[in-house]
C-alpha cells in the first residue's frame, strides 16, 4: 500500500476510535445519572434499607418492560 493509503486508513480508524470512545463516555454518564436518580429516590432508599427486593422490582421494572434500552438486560426473559 502506498503511504497515502496507509495515512487515510489510519485517519479513518482514528475516527472510529473517537466515535466509540465518545459513545462509551455518554453511556457511562447515563449510567451514573440513572444510579444517582435511583439512589436518591426515597422509596428506593427505604426498600433497600429494608431488604425488600420485590418492592424495588415493582418500583423499577415497569420502566424497563418494553424498553429499548440495551444494557445487558432483557425484560422478556424476566418473570414479573
């Protein structure tokens, strides 16, 4: 390959890397924001303190059912 083609390929790969890095940063921010929201939600705090997993499930599962979020969770495989 010519030096020019190698340079163009390297720039294209760098662009892909930048896009992936940006996307990962955005996803990390979203995860932090959602965890802060849940952690500061009084009913969730009370349920966590009492060890009431069913209450937590009832609080948050409706938001994930049918959701297009893709965070390693598939609501169709979970029982209610």
